[in-house]
C-alpha cells in the first residue's frame, strides 16, 4: 500500500522507520519531512494544515493510508476532511482532538466518568480566577485552555506566581489559547506516559515511557519539549497500567463514544502516579515526541499493523507482541535551546553511525546544505538505541552521541537516571 505520514519531526522519522520495515508498505511519502527522513522515504512539500491540499495530494498519489503525526492538523480537522473524501486515516476527528485542544473539555469528560485527576476550576474571567487562587493557595497549577505548544502550563509554587500567570493568560500572552483558563490542584508523584490505541470502541495498550522535560542534568533548568525518553517506564507497572485503563482511559473513551465523538487514533495519557495510584495530568491526541521514538524502536514493523487495525476498527482482535527489551533516546539540541538558538551549524559523524534494529539516529530538525547535515531547529537529533536492559540501551545511545561531531549542539548526559 501507499502510505502518507504527516509531520516533520523525530516522531515522524521514527514512524517512517517502523512503517518501512513492514512488507505491507510499498511506497512511503512523508510531508513535509526533514533531511533525515529524506534518506529513507520520499518527502513532499505540503501544507499539512490545508485539508483540501492534503486531500488532493492523496488523490494524485493514490494514497491508501494516512498517519497524522502532530496535533495541529488533527485539531484543524484533517482526519475529518480525509475521511469525508473516503481515505483510511490514523488520527482522531477534530471533535475528538478536543481532548488535547481544550483542557476544560478533558476535565469535563473526566468529571462525567469520575476518572481520577486533579480538582479544578474553569474560568473565563480574571477576577474569578484570582479569587479562586486566593481561596486555594499555592502550590497550584494555571493552564491556558487551548493549544499553546507545550508552554501554556504554569506550575506555581507561590500565590504571586499563580496570580501573575492569570494576568499573563488573560492579557493575551498565549493568544486565543489563554482566553479561558483552567486552574488545577497541584498533584505530587512521579509522571509517566501511557500510550493506547482506540478505534472508537476498543482500546489496546501499546507501551509506556518516561520523558525528561527539564533542559539540564538532574532535572534542572527550564522546561523543554523533552530532552530524552525511555520505555518501558518502571513506575507504570502492570498493576498501575490496569488501574489507568479501567479507571481513566476506558471510561473516558466510552464517554466520547456516548457523546457521538468516538476517539480513533493513539491516545497519550500523561499520568501522575503516587502510592500505586495513577491520576490523569493530561491527554494528548498523538504520539509523544520523543516518546514515539522509543516506542517505535521497540514495536518495529508491527506498528503499521496496529495503526491499520486501529483505523479500521479491528482492535478487538489485535495484539501487541512485546519483546522483553528497553529503548532509550537522547535528544541533541542546538546550543541555547529552549531559549534562542542559531540554525545552520554543521553536524558531522552521522554517516558513520550504526543503523539497525538496535541503533537509529532519528532526525528531529535537520536540513541538507551542500551535502552536509545542518541544524534546522531547537531539538535536532534523537539518538535512539535498544537493548536487553535499560543500561545497555543507554550505553549504546551515548556511544552514538559521542561519535557525533556537532560543536553547535548539546544533550543531557543522564537520560534514564530515574529508572537506573
Ligand atoms: P500539561 O501540558 O498539562 O502536561 O502540563 C505540563 C506539565 O506540568 C506536566 O507534564 C506536569 O509536569 C505539570 N503539571 C500539569 N498539571 C499538573 C498538576 N495538576 N499537578 C502537578 N503538576 C502538573
Ligand atoms: N514529550 C512530550 C510531548 O510530546 O508532549
């Protein structure tokens, strides 16, 4: 079959890498892709937010299956446009993508089914939000309701910080995303990510992972999109995963179906786990980035079969074949990230890296300039490895990092520390 993946990051490179290994894939196009993806698949210059353009492209290229990587096209309704045109798509409808696009909507779904999550208030007015903060005290969490590229959440340790966040949000610091604000109880515990597929009816767990959000070693410095990840996440034991499935994921998916907006695609549940009890922090309607890279490294070719089963409503009969293995990815970012950084620095050593089912350097933001790879974003490379143990995966990933010659970039040296 002819497959189209939408997106341009390390997540999409990992999806492409897994899909290519499956003999069902005859032709793979990634739009818009990046310089690393171009080494394994055709890349096409396409505006993934433009539904009509994507539908046209699929017609012209006889595409049989579309996998949507990022949340923005999902929230803009790309899956609806493609399904209306008769295409087979992996990714939720615009209505179902509200689980990521509106934090208030997610809280309402959780409340309807009593899913464990932080207590909250939903505000459209700054005075009421301020009064709520004064009443609850700190620590407290202030969130812009809408999509804010991962920046719309302020975990406020003091009341003053929370009040300032409310002023920023209603003042327009996050544009339309901050016109409504959710204020949540601060939850303590250890965070982990739980990935499930849902076909509108049935759900299937496909893996767990843990991310490293802070830029510096020892979880210091500002927040980022994620500096590394590993899978599985030991804190998300089978017992915790069962609770998350029965108390949070399944009831929420049933509620979505009841409301006439069945969820179809991958659901990423961010969980806070304390004393063996998971509570929902947030849903995302896509694979995590860089969590996808470690999941794909472990799932390999079966990832395509699972995504097809999901899109075609066949999850009741689908199975995941787990290996007893571990994967870890180290993000290499441009110096200065997550603040200002330069583009265009030359990255050497990539051509000599091993590429097999245990080693893969996924590209998150690279370009080609006169035959050389250059940095073209904040997060640039996802150096990913698999092993029989997490320690082995970590050693393999850092051996690859050490073979990369990129003075313009840096990485954390302690990815995996919590589990090791
Ligand atoms: P979100 O975008 O909702 O995932 O929030 C970003 C990060 O803020 C999460 O990964 C958590 O580390 C933190 N966070 C969000 N909500 C809470 C909460 N209610 N309690 C504690 N930490 C939170
Ligand atoms: N790594 C966090 C995310 O993809 O949202």
